[in-house]
C-alpha cells in the first residue's frame, strides 16, 4: 500500500483496523500484521491463515473488503502477493 509520506503508518493502521471485523468472519483467519515505512510512504498489510485452502476460499471476499477499505483510507494497493511461512521464531 502506498500513501502520503509520514501519514502512511496511520493510514495503514486505520485501513487494517477497518478490515478486522470482516477478516474475523472468514474461516481459517489467524491474524493481521501491519508494517510501515514512513520515509518512503509504503506500508505492508499481511494476513495470516491456517492453510492455503482457507486463503483461497476467502479470496473473493477479501478482495472486496481490501479494495473498499484501502480506497476509503485514501491509499492505493501496489500489489497483492502470497507467501508460505517457512519459519516462525516468535517467542
């Protein structure tokens, strides 16, 4: 997501918070992470899922939610990417 410079963190947080109610309704949803780089006006919003099957089943609904919430926040989506978690060292 790209938004105006230093405000990108607030914009990303607001967009993500507005998606939470919707995301929690999807089977397999396990969490949300928001990263911001205010110097470059870029943020990354990452959702976590139980399985790739859960991710696929929710794809259409997530697209609709993501596009409406990001537009309402005054930002733009640069890309949507999918990754497989291969190591989790959170304590």
